[in-house]
């Protein structure tokens, strides 16, 4: 049982509760799409306000059971700032605290160990220009070499430098990471990232020579997608995704 509820969180701003609901929805959607890895990956969201507080998953809960009131609020050092019986994953906080501290535009940081994402992260060339989905990723993609479990604060500046101003980061031999101005933004970005990896693995498994998209088309893809998707698509896709969750089980909002 959660030790919190919306009613028991005194003077919580409506903006924080909405951020909790969106983040809980994101965890449920990751599980629904089959991208979760038991309890071992992480999605974090900045709490609106000047305090530099963040919401992250309780360590030990499956993604398909997380509710808005279950999320743990921590400060920039990982200390809990609201009551919770749950701990957080220290490796998860190392990665997420580094990105949030460096990227003030990153309201949400989403990290996965999806099978297809890890498979492509282990390939020397990384994401290839094979699909329309890959086009959306390649214009804002960087790579970070594997340094073991993310427990060492000394890795933070290297991770931040490799991410730079990009939206997509491939963690070599490890998984995928996206950042977003909103939870919706980070989730929809991850949908394209993971799907591009899945399409690449499928194409490679076919055994035929691969036909790569021309570099000139890759360079122009960002402008085309901005026009076609009204930005990055999250404003259109996110409400539909929430309706899907509501049809399945709306208790993520509690």
C-alpha cells in the first residue's frame, strides 16, 4: 500500500499532482508496451517549482502497479523530501540526477533496458538510417560508452557531455535514454527510439542486404517531422495513450 494519497499531501500544487499522474502513466505505458525490465529501470520527472526536487519510482515496484501517490520525491542529492516507505534505485538516481542538473529543459528523463534497444546499443554503428522512425532519432542522437553499473559520480560529467543538447542518448551495451520538456515528450521520443531499434533488428534478421536512407534525406528529416507531427507528436499521441490506459485500469491516477 502507498503511504501517500492526493488528499494526504498537504498543500500540494496542482502542477505537482499532474506531474505525478503523468509519470505514473508513463510507467504503466512502458510496461504495457513491453519495455520494462522487472523493477530495474527508471523514469524521473522534475517537480514544478524552484526546489530542484524530482519524482522517481519506488525501488521494488513493478511498473504496471505504480500509482501517482507511490512515486518518491527526492532532492538533488537523492534524499527523500516527502514520506515514503520505499527506497530508490541508486544507479537510477546517478543517471537521472546528472541529466536533470545539467539540462534544465529536461523535465522528464526516461531510461530503458529494452531488448531491441540493448541489441542495437551493442552494435558498432548504432542506429542506422533504415526507417522513417530512425529519421526522427538520428538528428538528435548521441552515444555514451559503457562504464559498468551507474554508481560512480565520476561518470556523471562524461554522461552529460555525451548527451549534450540532444534528446536521444544510446548507452552502449546498456540501453536507451530520452529527455523531454514533458513526460509526454520523453515517452513519445522513446517510442520512436525503441521502435527504430526494433525495426533495425528485424531488418538485420531478414538476411538481405540493407538499403540505407540517403544522408540528404536524413539531414532534412527533422524539419519534415516537425511539420507532419506538429512538433514531435506528443500533443496528439499522449491524450490517446491516456485514454488507452483509462480503458485498461485508471488507478494509476490515484
